[in-house]
C-alpha cells in the first residue's frame, strides 16, 4: 500500500522576469502531474506572489520542488494537500 499526492495548493514567489507560461508548462511536465493552475495574487517591483493548484494521480513532490527551484520559485507555503491511499496490484 502507498499514499499518493493527488492535489497541492501552493503559495510561492517568482521573479517577475520568469515567464508565467514557461513556468506552468515546466510544472505540468513533472511526473504524475496532469493539470496546473496559476493565479498571480500580488505584484511587486521584482517579484510576483502566485497560487499554484497542482493536480495529478501521483504527484512526485521531489521532482515538482526541483522544477520550481530550477525556475527560481520560492515556496511560501503549502496551503492544501489531498492524498489517497492506494493498493499495489497483486499478481
């Protein structure tokens, strides 16, 4: 039996020069991610605060975090998490 992450709601800060479209495409390419929503909630001179709603059948959080780090995204907090317990197939 394992526990899979199905949904994450993350508040994060990104540099303004980081393309929102390129960021969301990079996050959606992470293993286990099927859908990503991004909403800009605050704009500063150099940064933007964003809410990321990440959905998928088994989100790989380590890979997601790496993709965020690679795009200079700092996580302020994980506001919501949905997980599900799954059974491994028996032979």
